[in-house]
């Protein structure tokens, strides 16, 4: 079986709705310009508060994609 090599990048996904949507937004955008996306890891979750309510979810992701030789 051939060995695999991955490149690792960090992304921050943002959503006004949920953490899950923030993840989907980041992956969907990365998929527009990067090929062979393989996995992700949630590193950090945070948000913005305005007038006592959650206004925005932000999720920092590590995303790995395969390098093709």
C-alpha cells in the first residue's frame, strides 16, 4: 500500500446559527480551492456576544489534505 503524505492548514469557520454550520462553512469554502481534503479536527470554539446574546459562532479547525505525487 502506498504511503500517504498530508499538508495541514488552519481555518476559522464562522456562522450566526451554530458551531456545526461554522464547520460546514469552513470546509465548503476550502473545498473550492483545495483538493483531496481528507479530515478535520476542531481545535477551538468561541463566539461573539452582543446585547447579552450569542451573535456569532467561530470554530478553529485543523484540516488535512493529501499531497499527490
